[in-house]
C-alpha cells in the first residue's frame, strides 16, 4: 500500500479532505498546502555581528530607511543592512508584496485596505503608493481567493 492509499484509508481524514475540496476546490487545497509550507519557512536576518532565524509567518512588514532594513514581527523588531529588492528575493512571492518604495508587507497580515492605507492585523497603518496599489490589491485578492472589483 503506498503512502497516499494509507492516508486515504483513514476515513476521518478522507472525510475532512473531501469536505475541504468540496468547499474550496482543488485550488484551495493547493493554496492551503502552500501556505502551510510557507509558514514553516524561516527568514534569516544576518548582520555583521549576529544571525537570527525569523519564522516567515511572524513577519508583518519590512521597511527601509537609507540602507537600514527594519523587520517588524509579532514580538520583535530586527534590523540589518541591505536593499528591499534583495530581501524580496528571499521571501515567498505569493505572501509578500511591495506597497511603496520603502516597504514590503506580508499579505497574510493585511486586515483591510482603505483608500491608500493598508491596515494590518495588529492595527498598524501603512501607506500604499498609487504605483504599487494594483499589485497589492491583486496579490491580496488572489491570496484570499477573491477577485478584485473592476
């Protein structure tokens, strides 16, 4: 018996998977699996003197001032030297988006978008520039499985 048959022989698991797929479809299952995988990933914050592992799911946003990047998480603030475009390469593309020239935001942490402001789940308000607004709205809509209004 292969591993998939073994999993599906568990009737409780089979019922949960069937209900999930019936409700959200196969794309929803793939998105849930990808989100889980991304939540297990870690972001490495490396400075001259230290190195920290930060769970991707803990990051709210990254902002830059000159060449100092500040990473805001659930419980800490970390700083390092670099560029946002470089950091964006190391974050999951489906979960992080640039919202202005000096900020990358976690789509997972967005609670709402109102006018040109993004409100995060911790009630932090971040300005969204007109240049990046379409990307943010599309990414937010895709992440939560909705389509943006025309």
